[in-house]
C-alpha cells in the first residue's frame, strides 16, 4: 500500500490525490469494499480531512468515475498530438490509442466493471457516464467529418453521427478484448482490426497512407 503525503500540498493537488486513492481502492476492492477508511489510509490522511473535500463516499466515487473517464479520453486525444492537422493520421492515432495500452488495461477494465454496475442505479454516475459518452462521440464526429471533408465529401450530420456511434461501438468492443485477454492476440493485432473495420466503414478510405 502506498501512502501519499499531503503536507504542503495545494487544495487541487490534495483533492486529486484523494481521487487517485479512491480509484486504487475501487480497483482492488470494488465499490462496496472501497471504504472511506481504506481510501484515507492509502492517501495517508484522516477521515476528517477527507470530509473537507467530499461530503461522503458517494461524492468521492462520483469524482473518481469522472476522473477515470476524462483521463481515458484525454489520453486518446493526447495521442493525436504528433499527427498535426492531418485528418487521416489524427483519426488513425485516436483509434489505435483507444484499443492499446495504457488505455486498454486490466486495471482500467476492473474499474470500468465496478462503476458500470452502479450507473443504472446512481443518477449522478449515469449523468457523468452520458456526459463523457457525448464528449467522446463529439470527438469522433469531428475526426470523421474532417477525414471525409478532406476527400471532398461532406455528408449530412446524421451520417457523420451514424459513423461516430458505429466506430465508438467498435472501439468499446476491442478495448474490452485487449483489456481482458491481450495475451490471446499478437502485438498490434487488435489496432489493425480496428483500422481495417473503420476503413471499411468509411468506404475503403485508408487511414494508413493514401489510396
């Protein structure tokens, strides 16, 4: 168990460390087993200090779920940095990042499984889930729209949304495969499958060079 020191830390940093401790606890013990006491011990603080930042466990769990989803989406966006303005390379890098480590990871899967079981019964978790979903779909809409526009094809928004939802579904499935059973696949196999499928969805337009 790793204890974090809160001495001389700023307010934002302390809250961030508490969220990280919550994610560690949920990953190891699940939502029910992740107690305030365990989270406090991991962070090296008292329960009283936790109450300075969160009203209780529910609020800590909600903040942790938001952080987990935002972190995964942010990592995929960061992966596009070297692609510059090239729309095909940007979509390529975004897809590959989402089905590869560190986004596709056993710990990420265990956290997702713990949280997703609560989404249907927790209104705030459901709101966070929907909010992040729409952000992710919006990113895909922008990426797909830019790729098609570069090929002088500007379909109606409904078609771009259709493609974004389909690609998101593909990413979700392959992310699950790589997080759950990466040892069953050769290195790079799942990203290649993802790219093959997306290229087919886009009418044969290559994301790995010109065609």
